[in-house]
């Protein structure tokens, strides 16, 4: 009976959470205490890769087992990895361009690096535009020569 009540509570909570709250909760690796185990990225990966008709594919099952083993292993003297980091590491062994974490709302490091690089390119371009008149006066302009 308690299991059924917990299931109803879980469904009610999930219905009342907005989509943005779900994404934030998944990215921070927790919802509320009652549905925490479902939303950890490793468990979420297992749920997503499990088909009601066919179960998991052998590859997905192997990846999931690696994730669970990594999650349960605690190395002495080292901080335990976050579940999203475990998922990212496991999926990167198979494909460098996995979209599972970005699709559930967890930003990846490569996206953050892209934003930083884009910002530095914009600032570099802006500085060039500011200094261009000065460079023309000194005849040390590094722009492409004009085509004839």
C-alpha cells in the first residue's frame, strides 16, 4: 500500500512541476526527497534507454552497468563524481558528440568553452575596429589587401 501511495505522490509532484523546474532539477541532480532516486542522471539514463517491449539493448545495458558501478564506487581520498559527470564520461567512450545531457538540460563543458571563445572573438574584433584607424596611419595594418 505504501508503494502505491508513493507512486501517486511521485506522479502528482511530477505533474505540478513545470518543464523548467524539471530541467533545473535534473541538471542539479535532485528533485525532492520523495523522487530523488528517479532524477539522478544515471537512473534517468537507465529509464530513458529501457523500452517496455524490448528492454535495453546490450550496448545500453553495458553502459548503464558501468555507470552504476562507477556511481557506487567510492575512492578513498577523492571526491565522488557527480551523476551527470559519470554519464558524460561513460557516453564519451562511445561517441564524442553525445547529446543525451544537453537534451535533458545539463550544459556540457564544450558549450561553455564555445561561449567563452565566441566572447573573446567578439572582443578581439571590437578591439581591431577601434585600433584600425591608428593602424592605417602607421601603415602596419594587418587586414587583407584589397583586391584589384
